[in-house]
C-alpha cells in the first residue's frame, strides 16, 4: 500500500497538475509527429524542444514542491519513489516490493 506523506495546497496542486497535463500533451504531440512523414526536420525539432522545455519546467516545480512540503533531505533520498496524486492532491511514497527506498 502506498504511504501518503502530505496533502498540498490547492494552488500548488493546480500548478503541478497543469505542468503534468502540458508534459503529457507535448509527449503525445511529439509521438504523433514522429509517425507522420509530412513534418520537416525543423518542425520536429521545435516540437521536441518544447516537449523538453515543458518537462524541465515540470521537474523543477516538482522538486520545488517536494522540498517545500517534505524537506530537502527526504526529497534527495526518496525522489525516485515519490509521486503526486492529482485527485487527492497528496504526495505519496510508492511501495514497491524489493525496493530498499520503499521500506520505512
């Protein structure tokens, strides 16, 4: 069972959810554009660059919010097993069998 660490404010949840949606939309656009032959190399590069930009914005916000809500030390040690639930607006720690980071 996943362990809920904390609830975040509605404003922070909205900001984070918006970046998640943008990254997903950019990834979908990039994936679709690579399957079509009528895109120029410049168009593909622009789509890819925007996708990477949106991913960087999301990751920076995610780290900023993790540090704000659970602290820098917890963030650095558990970063790869921390997730955000967009419905419950909580940061939680994934429980993965055999994962040393997932144990309390």
